[in-house]
C-alpha cells in the first residue's frame, strides 16, 4: 500500500501577485533556488475563481481586501455561486437582488439561532438545530411546543422546541430534533403577543395564494390571505382570503382571545383591522369578518406607516418619516407608560397619540407596560414601568418619557424560559444607522472656526440662525419672550424639555415685568 501526502497549493506553485494598482511586489528580485515567480494574472480567470471558491467565506472576504485585482475576482458572481452551492447544495434558486448569488451565500453563511436560558449560575450560550433548507433567517417566533422560522423566500419552518437539561444542569438543544415545512408563500406571521408561550395556541400566517378566477374564466389571481394553524400540530384550522386589490406586508395581534384584533399593514402604509374569536376557530364552520380601516389611518390619512408592534392592550406605529404614534386601550397600562391619565380617553381608545422624540425612529419593541425604541443613530430609548429594572436604566424609577439607555441593538426575542438571538445578514439591506453629529455627542468640543463647516444634514444650524433672526426682529423684551416660547414649541424636544423651557421663560418674563420696553440697543 502506498500513501500519498497532498501538499498545500502554496507550497507547490510560487505565485507572484502582480497587480498594476498595487505596483511591484517588494523584494521582487529573483532568489536562488526558487525559480521564476509566476504572475497570478497569467492564470485563466475561471481557474482563479474555481480555486478561490474552495476558501471559507471569511477568507474570501479577507482576500478581496488585499488588492484591486483580488477584490474584483472575489466579488464575481461565479465565485459566490460556487460558494453558495457548497454551503446549501439543496438551494434551487439564488433568490433576488442586484447580487443574487452573493446575497444567497451570505444569508446562508450567517444564519443562526442561539438561545440562553434564564436562571442558574452559569450563562451558557447555545445554538439550536437549524433547518438546512432555509434560505437565510428573516423572522422567528418561539411557542410552547415549537419554534417557527421564516426564511427570505417565504418558507415557514417549524421544529420541536427541544430544550432539555444536560448532565451538568445546563439547558441545551436536543440534537435529534426534526423540522418540517409548515407552508410556503408566507409574508409574515404572528401569535399571542404576551411573552408567556402558554398563551400562543394559534399561529396567524399572512401569505399569498393563487385563487381561481370567477366563473367563466380560466385564469387565476394571487390574493393575500391569513391562515391560522395550531402551534401544537401544525394543522390549519381557519383561513380568510382578501380581495386581490389589497396587498399586505405585516400582521400583528392585539386584544383578548374572545375579541382578538388582527392589524394588517398594507404596502401603501395603511392599517386595516378585523376581529375574530379564537375560542371558535377550531369549530368547522364559515363566517364573514368585517375588514375596516384603523383609526390611525382614517384620522391621519397623510401618514404612511412603515412598521408596527403590539402587546395585549397597546399598539405602536412607526411612520416612514420616523414618527411614533401610540394606541393604548387600558388606563392601567397608560398610567405605567406615561405616568398620568391626563390625555387618556376611555371612550376613544383607538385615537393615536404622538410621541415627542429627538430623532427619527427605526425600530420598536413593546412589552406589557414598557416600550423600547431605536433611533437612526442606533440609540435605544426606554419608557414605561421600571418596577423590576426592565428599562435598563440602572434603577427602578418609572419613566413617563423616552429615556436613553447605554445599550446596543440586535434582533432578540424573549420568553419566560430563555432569550433567543437570531442572526442572518442581508447585503441588500443598507446600513440602518448613521453617525451621530458631533454637536450631539456628549463631551465633544465645539469645532474651531478654521476646522471647516461641520455637517448639518438636518439643517439644524440654519434653522437656529433663522430663529435668532426672528427673535432679534422683535421690538420689545416681552415680544422676544413670546417668540421664544413659540420657537420652543417648534423645536424637536421632549415634552419635559419643552415644559422646562416654557416654565423658565415664564419666570424670566414675570421677573422682568415691564423692563426692556422700546427698541433694542446695540448691546442687546
């Protein structure tokens, strides 16, 4: 028997990286005993792409950062097509986007679902069994018996929530767990918004289905529908189909089981709602439900809602401009969130309430009586009940207004048993956050006059100059005070900050009395 030892490629061939953009390789003179170096550009491009495709994804990215030549080679779709088929051999299509094969490879390389159990002395992060057929991970939801995962092509998987105790007393995922496909063509899904998975009996899936045309026609139309499944067995128990002219992109639930309200967000940013009785879903009968426009879209038709979040008795809407509107249905939750019942109307619970925030909001999360917001700069703001320190402010004082906390944001979902973390990177999504302006960073000195004009994307400096010009044009001190109060109302400040400035201006105006009448002097 003869044994052969395969040497690495680098030890068999001496390759000289000769790239015009990088210049000659340092120390490029010939060395004795090593022969003449070979330029990598002499190889056929197909051969170079084939060799690079065998590298791990991390090494392909690192190699593409060495020079201009390797950057172009490592960024070709041929390389990523081979990598994608190596990572996901069963993937039939590459998906959509400007760079479909690279996007598909990155999605499947970065996908993962991790969990950390609550309680105990040790905090061990574990990885669950992942469905290999999934094209990336877009959304997930744990229930009592299963974990549901939605991928980027609309396939919804569910597999056993197999959390077991190991010999060392740690919670780990059972490796023998199996997963199946629940449905295809799914857009979004939701269940009972409470964190206790015992209440998540049904799974509501927003999907697109082909429907037969009217009588006398042979064609079919794609219509959106909501399908209801039992989370314990995956059996479909209810289905409602909408008109083909209505297209939805998100679904959330709110309310009790007997009066479960389904909120549906259209592609145009409008909110529709319908009410079902969950206790009667498993009964074999058919009935008609009424789909109505939600009050936030009826009273504020100019608003275009981008996303929404809900709990059992509240709903948060985020517009495409970063505005936040709240809908609270019970006085107790309203008091926990805002610290008062001053603006609560028990006869009109669907009336949206606008929150005053200093920046554009991108994401939100809603608990039973507290709220989390993430702005365009990546900052997290918390508001509401803080009895157990759930706001992360370091104390147990309630917050009636959004308060910034020093944390970072990621995709999380928690139950009473453990914390789940989802990972899947999509290169088609542009960076959600932008750099915080230097004027807003705490501790940054003011720029010097010779340092150049600072960036002012929102026109804040220009607006402040205009405000000062308006104040200076007022003839009397009292007029200037009134103009300043008006300007404070225009500025994007929190409610507490506005109240502070208004009270301070009232005190100064009262103390000044009638002093300062007449035209302004040059010193003023």
